[in-house]
C-alpha cells in the first residue's frame, strides 16, 4: 500500500475537516458543501459534496454511508436520498475535481469545480509520473476519508457505524479507501475490483495506448490488488457475470486477497451503470446487518466441488426459497459469455445445496435466493481448468 498514508497523516485526515456551504446548489433536505482537501500543484482544492440525514428523534444517532460515484458521474443527490430514506446519514462526493451541473443543459452531469483537484478515472494513467500527491487516486482517497470524518464528527451520526460503497470507478476507489481508513465498518464495491492489468476493460483499451513502463508503475502504485490485503472490514462484492470493465476472474482474485471476511452477490448479466449499481437490495440489507444489527444475508459457511458436482453449506435466518447453478460453456472474452441456470437441490434440514455440474461448463457457480429474492453467490469455478 502507498507510503503516502503514514499514521500521522491518517490521523490528521481523521480529524473534522474544514468545509463551507456551496452556494448556488439546492436539493430538498440536503446540504451542499465544499470540503477542504489536499493542495494540487501547490493550489488549494475543495471537494463538492451532498450531505443529508434522516428524520431522527431528539438525541438519536444514526448510521451513515459514504457514497463514491463512478466514471462520468458526480455527487448524486438522489443517491443520498435513497440512504436517508433507509434511516442513514449519507454523503456523496465528487471525486474528480468537478461538481453537479444545475440544471443539466448539455447532457453532462457535471461542471468543473473552480477549486477542484486532478481529473480522474482514465486521466490518472497520464498522471503517473507526476508527484504522487498531485495524482488523482491520492486526492480521491483523501477526499473520501475526509467525507467519512465529516460524518463521524456530526452529532447526529454514530461514528462507530459508518460504511462505504462505490460504483464502477467508485467501486475501485472503495477498495483503496477501505484499506487506508480502517474506521469503516463495512464496504461494498459494486463492479470495481483489482488485477486490472491481468483482465479488465482497460487492459485491451487504454493500457496499450500508453508506455508499458507507465502502466506497470500505475499498477504497482494504484491497482486495488496492492491495497486489498489491508482492507479488513467485511466486504460485499456485487457484480454481474458479463461486466465489461471488471470481469469475474479479476474480481475473484481481488476477494481472495482481501484482508477481511466477504460475501458475494453475482447476478447474471447485471447492467453496468449508476442506477443499476445502487439498486441491488443486498447492498442496504448488508449494511443494515452490520450497522443496524438486522438479520444477515444468507451466509456461505462451506463450499466444495469435485469433477462432477459442487455443494455448499449455508446459514440463513429463514429457509432459502431456491438455489440455481449458473453456468456457461463459452470461453474467450468474459463479457461475451452467455450464462444459463438450472435448479440445484436444497437440503433444508442440513442447510446444504448441491448440484451436478452441467456438462462441458467452462465456468459455474451457485446462487442461493432467499425469501426476499436476495442473492448470495458462491465463488465461481472453471471445471475444465480445475480452478
């Protein structure tokens, strides 16, 4: 993990940050603020954020979530409201030196923040030879930690019940931030993962357009694989079988090296986007368990397979409704593989699911669906490769 985040520096980031009202922005029930962040090229920077709280009784404290948007996005007020309606305080920050465009007049959701830091996402590859403190990931990590600190110091928020979730590039950033800020009690990366140099939407697109030495340096400094062993809080990994940016093999390598416990929710052909990325009910229910003490999602306690079959043991508050083996016989590009599903056998008494592996499967895994249609997934296996 980056040596940029020494213990004294982290402790400073954990203090309540300076912030001010963001004039000209209005959304019912929310507060628009600029949070002071790290200098960029010697200049002061701020981070735009929407922050909101649920209705609370006098003296009551609530849990909270930090929300990290993905590529092409910005701080979304509607995302904050979704969590407020669930009883959470929430803060959504713009991670790329921008701010919402109000009203949207040209099809883009954001404008440049006059005091913003470095541009993000793909632009970060172009910054790899700049001073580390002028690179996007450094600024996005410090911004997310300061957003956490702003919530943690709010009198209506329980500082010991705060989580983080992010979508796409925000899921990528969730992996980094969770490794640096151990105060988070849970983390939910949606799509985003590490091992991007091995398989990702950038391996065959952006990376070949840049010098190989730059890409190696970027991966050595900023691939989530470098950070995830230090992320020790519970994770819920949410993704789709055909994600073009963060494929299943890279996701599996990522959750295998993550430093803490994890659960999986892997849906067939889950669309990639902001709205599809915050809609899965498993995200809020996972947070509810860890931050509100509500019943957990179905939990895989044991997973096994041989050449012909696969099985799991599980824990659940109620008997699961159904179980499916999800499989493909296709090979090649992960995003193009067509998946099928067949029912698996459920032994309710022993909390066990088993299935014969479909013939000629190249990839398969099990989905356990509970009474609320929430999905808990096993790791995938590649029977033809004995993986």
